[in-house]
């Protein structure tokens, strides 16, 4: 490899690394302050750079949040597809999906908060139509799984599938508002605790 090519690749790698750092900073600011209320200058200040310098990496605030959200959703759906392709029973699939969800929160916590707080507003734009598609796909996946679990005898038939879906969705994903990496419980530990409460309840056995 020529020195010129090596230098060019090193520069490209450094730029990609810096871009990733800026995205992480932007995600934290959007999550804490709200996307609409955040300015480019505030993101630049948090990153320790001039506002104009941020445009060297991104053409707009919209481009930043777009990449933050699409990266999170692509990663989440890749993990879900791996679970769904494993051929597990309905209960085991539910358990694996909940674990995958908490791992997504661990990897993309600020993006999850942004998705929860801003997706309805952003989805009104054609650019963010994939947010509507992801929401619909997510709901269909869970409703289908719950119906399969009922047919398999794994889940109670007297509960409304739509209500159960909303309960699981809200119970799991709201954790992004308080979850901190490196805390007393890992993402997997929390997932196991949640599953125990959802599937077994919190009452002590009287046997």
C-alpha cells in the first residue's frame, strides 16, 4: 500500500470516528432537551466545536436525528429477525425478544428516548416514513406472537392481545428513561426480572 493511500485511509477512518462521536453527542442532547428545542449550536457546544464546523460532517439537524434513529432501528430489527428465525416456541420467542429489546436499550438508549418522544412528530415528514413502518411492523410481530402463544397453550386465552402488546411494549421501552449502562443490574439481568414479573407475577408462592 502506498503512503498516500495509507494516509487517505487513516484520514477517512479518523473522520468516520469523529462523525460517530458527534452523532452520539447529538443523540444525548436530543434525548435530554428534545429534538425540536435543540439547535445546531447546542449540539456543537456539547461536542466542543464551533457551530459551523458541524456542517462539515452533517448538512442539517434533521440528518443527524435521521441517522441516529435509523441506526437504532436497523440494529433492533436485525436482532429481532435473528430471534424470529430461530424457530423457538412462542414463550421462548417472547423471552428472547424482551432480552433483545433491553440489549437495544443498552446500545442505543438516547435513540430509544428520542424515538419514544419524537417519532410521532417526525413521522409526519416523508423522510421519516420508516418510523411509521417500524411501528406497524412491531405491532404486527407482537400481536402475531401472542396469537401463536395462545394457540400453543403458552399464553392465557382470556386476555386481550392488543392490551397485552401495549403493556409489554410500554413496560419494556419506558426503561430507557432511567436505564444506565454499568448499573447494579445489566441489561440481561433487567430483562430476566421483567420477564419474571410479566410471566410469573410478583406474589410469593404459598406452596
